[in-house]
C-alpha cells in the first residue's frame, strides 16, 4: 500500500500493508513455505512452485497467491483496502 515504510526495516505482515508468502528459515535450510501473517501461517504445498502468481481483488478485499504453473491456490489474505496498492 502507499503508506508502507520504505526507508527502514520492513515487517512482512498485513498490518504493515505487506501481503506475502514465501520460504521461512527453519534451522539449517529454507524448507517451510508460510504466509507472512501474525503469527505466521505454515503452508502445506503438494509441490514447490517455480513461479507464484498474485491476484488482487481491491473491491472484494482480498489478495490471492497461487502456483502459476498449475493454478493451484497457495493462500488468500482478506483486507479492507483504503489506499493505493503497489
């Protein structure tokens, strides 16, 4: 969103205007996909995506992430958007 802090440490959390999924460091390697929520939401994926797609429905109030190779859903965030989204 437009008001996200860009010049200091960024917290990957919807409360900060950042909706993200990705790998999380668990001990020795990057092995667990998660949705960056508060607290984090572990994700069980059937296969590791090579590309992740994003769909934003501004009026509907959601952001969906999906495996771009097979269109399998990964995670959907809900939010009330009130600013520009980048």
